[in-house]
């Protein structure tokens, strides 16, 4: 449990620039325009998808977290759209 947490924190920290670049490309907005909590949720989701090879069906966990962190359904829809977009590009072999 603690080991997984350390792996997530260190991985997101290490790959932050790449994750932010992907996030900006997938969301078509600047990363700075996202609320800090939302940025972190999306960074974690993208990290787990791209680097830890998380199963795509687990995206719903990040959608739920986004809803709780931001407190509204719009955040959940945004997280769902961005992370599902990443999965589609990964499956097509086109994720940069």
C-alpha cells in the first residue's frame, strides 16, 4: 500500500512535464486553467494509464475522484473525456 503510494507520487513527479503536455493536448486547454485538484487527478490517471498500464475500465475510479475533488458533474465529464481520449489514442497506437 505505502509502496504503491510512493510509486505513484514519484512517478507523477518524474513524468510531470510529459503528463502536462499530454493533458494539454487531450483537453485542448492550458494545464494552468485547470483547478489544482483536477490537475492532480488527471495527472495520476494519465500516469497510471500510460506508465503503469492500468486497465481502461479503471478510468471510472478517476472520474469518481474528480467528481469528489471538484464537487460537480462537469469535472467528472471532463476527466472521463480526457482519460477515454487517452485510451483511444493508446489503443490506436497514436498516443504521443
